[in-house]
C-alpha cells in the first residue's frame, strides 16, 4: 500500500528507502520506537540465557515486553528463533 505525505493541502507519494545494513535499521527503529510503535525502549542487544535479542521494548498498554528481531535476508530459522524468544520472555 502506498504512503503519502501532505504538503500545502497536496499529497505526494513517499518513496521507499532501503537500509544497507540491519544495524542501520535497528538504530533508526530504536531512536524512534515511541513514534513508530508506541513502545518504550528497554535495551539493544539484550542477552539472557544464551540468547541475544536485537531490540527489547515494553508496551505499557498491554503490560508486556516486545521483542524486535531484524533480518536482512529471508530465513526459515526465524520461526525457531521466535519460539526461543517467546520461551525466554515467558520466563522473565
């Protein structure tokens, strides 16, 4: 779905900009996490029980932690990684 921005009562198409590195996307997201998702930033590269979470955030409305994982490439391993993160968060 295309995105538009309003300038002087006119709409113009917002062009897509890609990130060359996962880290660049992560830093941008973490610095703007409240504006993008309405979440509170907790930690970057959070490590616990041998797992490393790219971004750990908190949702005050749902009173729960949110795990954000960044991927540049498509991979089936994200399913296994997601279950590992779920298990970790349920034990926190």
